[in-house]
C-alpha cells in the first residue's frame, strides 16, 4: 500500500543568492518524498527553471517573511533602511498571522523549513508542527551586531526576531555556522554545494581563451561602482568572466549570458573574485578554487566566512585599496599556489537524511517554544 506523502512548507529568503541556491539543492533532494509548498518573493521563473526537470509536486506562493539586508553596494549595508523595512515586514507578518496559520492548517503541513525567516518558526510552534531553520546564521545574528545606536533604537524588533528563532525545533547548520545559544537543538553538517559540470574547454573554445588564467568575478546584483573597473585591463595575466553588470568594456573581460550557471563557472575557472557569501564560498572551497575577497561592513556572517576561507588555505583577503582599485595581478598569481584543504560538500544529503528520519519518527507533538 502506497504511503501518502507528507507536506513541507519551505520559507526562503530573497536576500542575495545564497539562500535560494542552497534551498533549491535541498528541494531537489526532498521533492521525491514530499509535497513542497515554497513561500518566497524570489521570481517564480527561477524556481521553474531550476525545477523544470522535476516531475514532482511543488507549488510556489509569492510571499516575504523577512527582508534580510538592504545594501548600498555589494559591501555596504543601509542599516537604517534595513531595520525600518524589517519593522514593516514584521507588522505585515502580524497582520497576516491568522491567514498564515490557516494556510498551514488547510494544507496539512507536516514540516516547516526556513532559510532564514524567523516568523514561520513561531507559527509552527503554536501549531505544534516540527520546524527546522536551515541556515548558517540568523537575521538576529546580523541585526544584533549592528552599531549600538541602531540596536538600541530597534531593540523591540530585534528581541522579537530572537524569540521567533528560539521557537525552532532545531537548526540545521550547513557548515560556516555562527554559534548561538537561543536555538537549543542543532545538527551540524557539511557544506551545501551545487552539482556542477566542467565546461572549461567549451568556454575556452567559445571565447577564444588561450594561455591565460581565468577568473570568475561575482558580486551579485548589487552596485559595484566602488571598484575602479578601468584598471581591470592592467591585470594582463588573466581573463575575467562574469555575469555581473560591470559598466565597462575591456579586452580581458568576458560577459557571460544565462546559458551557464554559477556553479559550473566556479568549477570551470581558475580562481574566484568575490565578496564572501555562503554559496560562492562553499562551492569555491569544495571545488578547490582559490578566492580573492574583500571585507564586508556590518555583516556579521562575514567573519565566519573569512575564517573558513583562511583556515582552509582557500583564498586571500585583499586590502580594500588594492581590491577596489583592481590591483589583482600579484594576488592572482599568489592564490594559485595555495594548497586548499578538503572539505565536505554533503550537507544537502545529510539534511535530507535527518528530515526523512524525522518523517518516520517525529509527529505533531508537544514541540512549543
């Protein structure tokens, strides 16, 4: 007799690329065994593209339950605007309190997954639904480490978010985790990495690359004008590939279209030049591609990313003056001599194992805050 599939509600933050990238990997692991309701304000077409080969049941419902951080550029956060917007989102969450609980009840949701919204964890606790935070950090970690003038002004908001995270049944930490004492149960896993194929020979042929180091530039969909791109041409030892909106043309810059995905480009180039973010770092280190990176202001996750890169001999922190002035040549040469350590990339499979185990052993019981 066929067992009826259980239902998952997966709440996915739209901030940056990393939340979506790792959530998609987890969804692909789980979709055979569960019906999945995806709640996110990430564009529907991105989910459709990534899940186009999955003849399984999923539904994407546009919704936002967190704001993440509003950025001035790829390295600078607009702290005031971030917290102002987070307050608005929090009020919206409270306004939709009854309707969201109704959604969870009407769709017989058996598990809640969140990366990295906090509010659904609170609702899950009130309905005794097992709920897992899948993230290496929380927005409380980020907001509570903003300068004191902001943490004092927005203390009510920040405290509320901390409480919501404390309602998690457990945190599933996919590597690079920031320690906390407010989520009691934790599972520590390897990195969540994207399955990738090596397209290096295809890139070299298509773009006529010969006898050059290839560097993949990734700063995301954020303002990158802080970089003096006109100096890129001075890095004569490399050819640079990017999907970013870089506002210049240069003989050694190749702008890649959407036919190639990020993970394939990381695997197929020699080094990665980036601001540290989870998915970029996880894939680069796992595939042993050295990273040239800069520091990030007021983003507390940066420190765990930096320490992970450096402790695994996986990259070089370039000082701001040289990084933003595109003086990269000597760092490129030096990075290629690094002996990057082996790291586990099995996080998604490990998370799947725990959820499948929970599916057979964990029912809607007394799992309140």
